[in-house]
C-alpha cells in the first residue's frame, strides 16, 4: 500500500500525485462542472415551483421558504420534510426533471480522472438520477466506482455528520484509509465534517460560498478555481 506524501499543510499542489490518495470523493453540482454554467439555478427554480404548487404559496413566499430551509437544514428538501411533511420522492422527481443541453463531453476532465490511482466516488445531496444525467452529459460516468445520493443517506444531507458516517460505510473507507482520502466540494461548510474525520479537503472557489469559506477555511487544505485547474496543478504524470 502506497504511503501518502506529507503535503497536507504545505498548500503546494505539485506535491500531490496520482498515487497520493486511495479514495477520491467528489461533490457533484458546481464541483464536477463549471459553476458558471448555471445548471443548479434551473433546479432552484423548480424547487420554488414545487413549493408554490404543494404549499399554495406565491413565488415571493416560496422563494423565501426555499432559502430559509436551505440555510437552516443544509438542504431545502430536509427542511420541507421535517417542517412541511412533503414527500421526498415526488420532490426529487420534480425538481430534477430538467434537461441540461449546455453540458458537453469533457474529454480533458475524463483524461484527468483516468490518471488517478485508487477509487473515485460521487457524494451528492441530489438524487442519483440527477447525478447520472450530469455525469452522462459530460461523459465521465464510467470513471466512478459508486454514487451516494440523498436517498442513500436516508435524506440526511451534508453537512450533517451522520451523512458522512453513511458515506464512509457506503464507500467502505475504514481506519487509516480516512487519512488517504480526499474530498472536493464547492460548499465550504460541507468540508468541515470531512476534515474532522481525517479526510483531506479541497474547496472549489466560488463567490456564492465566499463568506462560508471565511468561516470554515481552517478545515480546508487546498482551494482552486475549478476541478480541472486542480488536476492541471498536480503531478499526474509522475
């Protein structure tokens, strides 16, 4: 078993190689694709529509409730389940029933992922259907060993620590393997529980989560503009 290099506090990307980790875990939305594509904005709009329909609210109040539930629970769905008793399956089917024609096969990202040694996973607060649609759209589905979605965590979202416990069981990451695992996320607060478990953490920079990053930066080992910049900055050909 190859030993991880001692780079965790150096912030030097070039000390990371394709062998540095046994497990590479990726958030999905705004992490594996460019946040500037605005894909999740379409999902947010459908969340508002769902709330308007189910709770008979005007758009202004539905938007306000969506934001409130996200801020309070880390996932709008979780809040609506606990406070409004909505059905999670009908919610997920509706909000993720959206096409993403702007997605294109990303050969560069696929080549980067191919070079990584170890297992690769997707860990998302969205549904597996949504994850598969995105991964198919950019042509990287076959690069991942498994996907853990919100149903798989029994609707307990990141950053709830219970979700991460489910994740490491699902991906069979135990003991010292935690120290040889890295997690990529665009939402900085979602990296805190991972870091506390012993994982290395990478924040995908974005202005939407900038304040969140300032509150949680001590739990973040690396940050980069986007996932491909990260891979371009490390030593994948050594």
